[in-house]
């Protein structure tokens, strides 16, 4: 039986396919589009090859910086639910839903996740 989540994923894929016209940008399309941009923008070069994935050590450093700010402002901890903040600190891409998934970052000790038991394996 198809779950609600699968139904929504399939529906989104079918809808996207219905609107696809084969017009993904390529080098030629980008050059044609560049003519309509301001010269300062059109002169920008791609820096895609210089982008690096965020490492585990960098995420740990982000948590340590948050802890330093917590100490500075007399906070005992922070709670981060799904969304960009959770992704920033952990790399977990989890949107808001009816089920809580949250990261608790205490000022001292290990950070931990709070979630329903049936979501723990995810």
C-alpha cells in the first residue's frame, strides 16, 4: 500500500514532469541570458569548482561557538527543531512536521536528538 509520503513524492514528480519542457540551462543558454544581465553580473565567473562540502569538524566548531555564546549570555542550552538551523549544526535535513525532531545542545555535555521512537532509525 502506498503511504501518504510516497503519494506526495510521486505526485510532485509527476507534476514536475508535466511542466518539464527540456529547457535546462546550458552553456549556450547561459551566454544568451548573460546579454540581459548588467555587465558587472555578466562578468562574474563560476566558483562552483571551489565549493567544498562542510566537514564534521566544521559542524563541531559551530556547536562549540554556539556554546561559547550561550556561556556569554548565561544560557543553559538551546533547542533546534527541523529547518535550516538543524541543518547548519548537524547536516540533518529535516523539515517541520507533526512529529518533533529536535537537537538539544547543552552548554556542557553532549548534544542529543529528541524524536519519536519509531523515527530513531532514520
